[in-house]
């Protein structure tokens, strides 16, 4: 067995800004774990985010393992904690070798190495081939000079960036990811959501997207690569044998559709295979709006009968010029057609949307908000504050930098530190963000009720037993009342947005008026809105809890009949 003990970790995110919606395991670490175990290395995973570890707990866990190498995959939000983690581990083991990988490290390699002497190596791009090769060199005291995809310091302290290696063309050749973290999640929680990828990368070229930029980094491999359906099903069946309690699958692909008709046919084959293999489990995945057309009946039928739970589709904006800025290569008209289609087929969906970006004009902000409210039918205060994340490595970052819109404090960890061309947009964004920050708990209530009410009800209706009609009618009435409250909250939020816009539009040019008169009016509007949302949300919370209790009582009664 090779000597090195290797810790693979991600540090906890303590910024309060969530990067993912559920405690899914970090598949990047799990794939690295698999290739290293295949080579008989002693590997320990510490996925702080998925296991909800505090920084001290993560440190203690890694310390106990006493690694020779510690590899971390920081996001913009976890760089500081990653460095803190290294500092503490190095106190006991000053010979520890440290590595960063992932999106942020890939595009900020030189900056990270020059900012942090505690980081020894950066692996850019995919790590499955490069990381084992790096370890082998280090074990044998060989130079990494010719190792592709590595950024490192030479003996005289210069930062050297080696060229990027081709990505892995045939994903079926990579061993299945280890499931250490998943096992730990299962022991801690009742959340049996399996994270699995069927493909890597995306053929889209959206100007803001770090995942897209990452997938186009290796010029020798296509931006989107898919596993064979047989390989995906084999992994799924193996896992379902070991963990029969899995009740939801998150296909974590950037885009489950590959390019063109072949990409669409592959999704159909995947759905058909799920049906043929009796994998009767709800699943979710991401797609582009232009993956769907009016004559896609066969695709939609297969998605429905294979138990699709949710689709994530990045609509991004209701304003043409913004879609062009984002290089979506999809028009507002096309997005509207897709929204209609998805609604017609009654597929639950979460729309990706970017309300604020440095270039949006005040007038377009109103259009953007209106589109969201009228077409996407969801208007939580937090959706209204969605701000562009500016990632170095993307085309939009270059544009914003060239247009001198980055604040001096902007860096790979402070990705929201940019200016707006229109000062009034900045004022609106600031007010909306402050309001949203005071309504976190209410947002969670709304989201829960919005996403779970019909899912729970359909679970009850689908049980194959004779139903008790009058009780069922009461349940449906409660359901309707819940949705009325959700609509009320949405309306209030939208009207609030418009009130704030009106106030700023009419007065913000005059600083004196703004300071003396508007501040008072604005504070009143904010206060009133927050108290109204809190009141309705608390009623909604009560009603939703009641709804769940009534459903449970009803089910016990029905099953006892
Ligand atoms: S379609 Fe989605 S994943 Fe693909 S580049 Fe655009 S934003 Fe990124």
C-alpha cells in the first residue's frame, strides 16, 4: 500500500449565503476518493457542508486522521475557512502538503498561491488523473515541472502555471464515486437524497457561468460529455441494493441534456431505462430552456412516467438585452414558449433568475420584476434580490472589469463587490437585500409550503385505498387556503418592489430630498412590509403544520378502514 495518507475536504460555509439547497455530498471529493482508493491509498473524506460540520469539528476530524496531504475544494465562500483549516492542521504537522482544486482554484490559481503561502499546489480542471500523478511525484521526490494542469511555486518562489491537460473523454472509465459521505448523511438524517451525475460540463456558453467556463477549459475535449446510460443505471442499481431507503435522486449534471438531437435522445433513453429497471424514484435535473420544443410529447411523457420531481431551468431574465448580455442564445419569446410547455405538462420547476446585474437599466428592472411575477408565478423576497455572481474566469467578469465596474474590494472571495451603471438600481438592490435579510425565516416557511403542499397531497391521493370523501374535501380546502396565502405574499412582495421603485424613481436624483424626505417614507414602507409579511407567514406556518397533521391523521384512518 502506498504510504501517503490523503485527506479530501471542503471547509464549512459560514457566510450565511447558501451554495446548495440540500445536504448533497460533494461529488468532486467522492470521485477523487474513488481513483485514489483504486490505487490503494488511505483516504479520508471530510465534507463539512454536507455533514454540517463546524470548522472546529472538521479540523478535529482531519487532525485525527493525521494526513500527509490535505486537498481542499473551496468555493468563493469557503476560501477563508479552508485557509483557517490548513493553519490549524499545520500546527501539529508542519510537513503537511496542501492542494486546492475546483472552480475557484482553477481560475484564481496565481492569486491564491500569491495570497496564501500555506497552499502548495493548485490543480486546475478535472482532478481524477492529475491528483494521483501529483501524489506519485511527491512520494518519489520528483519534480512536478512537467505535470500538466498544476500551478506551483518553483524553488526560487516563482509561480508556474503548467498547461491544462485534456479532460477525460470517456466518463465510463472513471470508477464510481465513493459514498463515505452519503453513508454519514444517512446516519445523521432522514434525508435520503442521492447525488449522482450522468454527464459533465455544458455546451452552453453563458457569459456569467463558471461551470460553463470550466467545461470549456480543455480545448481537446468537448465541453459536454455524457456517461453511457448503462453505466449510470449500473451505478444506480448498485446503490439501491445497498441503500434501499433512497427516495430522491438529484442528477447533479450542469445540464442533463447534451447538444442537439443526440442529447435529447439520451435523456429519453435515460428516462426509459429508469422505467424499464423499475427505478421508481423521483428525480430532478437541470436543463436549458431551449432543450424543449412543442413537438416533444414523447420526451415529456417519458419524463413524467419516469417520475420527474423537479426541473431547474435558467430563464435568467425577462429582458432581451439582459439575455444577450448573458449570452444565453435564447430569446424572451423562446423562454415564454418553454414556460407554457412546462406548465402544460405540469412539471414542477424552479426557474433560475438574475434580477440585478451591473448593467441593468432602472426601467428594465421594472420589466424584469414584472416578468418574474406574471410569468413565473413566484415572488419570494429572496428571489427578488438575486444578484449576479461575478466569477473571474468568465466572459462577463472580463467585461465588468474592462468597464471599470468592479469595486477595489472585489476579488475571488468578494464576488458581489461591483458597482451598478445606474445608481438608482444600486439603491433598490440595497433596500431589497436589507429587507430580505430580515425575512429569512419567513422565506423558509413560504418555500416549504410552496414546494411541499401539492407533493404531500398527491402522495396521499396516489395511495391505492378507498378515500374518505368529506375529510378529503376539508384537506383540499386547507390546501387552497395555503395557496391563497402564498399568492397574497407574492402580491405583497411584488407591490413592495414597485413601491420602492416608484419612490426611488421620483426622488433619487435629488440627494437632499432623498436624505431628508425619502428616508422617512422609505423606512415606513419597509417596516410596514416586513410586519405584514411576518404576520401572513406566521398564519401560513400554522396552516401548513395543520395541513401535515390532518394528512397524517387522514392516512392513519384510511389505512385502518
Ligand atoms: S446553460 Fe446553464 S450550465 Fe450551461 S453555461 Fe449556461 S448557465 Fe452554465
